[in-house]
């Protein structure tokens, strides 16, 4: 794994640890909260995830970071040592549960993705963006964000500086790739609402409003523990 990715992972982990220490100092119940966000390209999910993590003081695990670590044959020692080793048995149970359902390459990716997701959840105080992690962490607060094609194109043109043709092409390609990823890695033919605790149609909300909605859901969700 590139050193830059390793340093970023350790830095994000430290944010989780600081948030956990703050919860202990303030007398809050420690439940190691995790919020996952699945979003379509152009729906504003990345903007929401970043602001949400900042507001809550949580670490942010973006899909590129998750991919880089999950694709590594072995996680760096510094990261492994930073995570709670008690998660190893849980990780093995998850791996055994899916063994034999996927080809070797898909299984190896899922193995490392599962390991990473479980390790992040063991520390908690984290926002995880993308990669179908909600299927690995059903007890997290799992959010889904989507928008109409037109709104997504407009957002890509505005935030990424793309022309309409290129923006639409990127979105359609991304949608195909995400569908293939869920099918090949998790065996999911389609995304269903019951896989998520909150679904946001971003034609009706700004990024700031979406963050506030998720924060309210987060407060209610974890008060039940």
C-alpha cells in the first residue's frame, strides 16, 4: 500500500479515537457509532459525507481509501495494530459466511473489504462512503442518497466543470459499474429500500439540509442503544 494511503488511514483512525475519547470524557454511552452512505454519482453524497464527518468529529472513509486498503494483500502493520484485535474472530465468521459464493478474485476483495469494515466499526465514530459497506455493517446507520438524472447532471456540470455530454456519460458509466460491483461482490441484483435506514431524494434537499436530516436520524438511532 502507498505510504500516502497508509498515513491517511492512520490519520482518519486518530479522528475516530479522539471522538471516542470525547464521548468517554463527556459521560456518553460508548456504542462506537458508524454511518454508511451509499450514493449515486452526482447526488452530492461526497459533499454530505465530508460535512457530516466534520460536524460530528468523525473519521471519513471515502471509497478510494477503502478500495486501496481492501485491495492490498495485507494491511500495513501500523493499521492492524491500531485496530482492536478482538475483531479478528468476527471477521473470520463473516468471511466463512460468504466463502464459496464468489470467484477467487471477488472473494479476496470481499475478504479485505470485510476486514476493513469490521475494523473501522470496532473503533466507531466513523462515516464510510460507498463500496456497499452497509451490507457488511447492518447495525450501522445506513443512508442512501439518490437524485434524478437531470439533477445529477447539473451537479456534475456545476461542481466538476463538465459539459453536459461528458457529465451524463460519466454518470451512466458509474451507474453500470456500481450495479456490476454489487452483483459481483455481494450478489445483489438491485438496491432495495429496506437495505437502508434513511433514503434521501436529493432533488428536494440541499447538501446542508441532508446533513441535518442525517444528524437527527443519527441521534435517534443511537439513543436506542
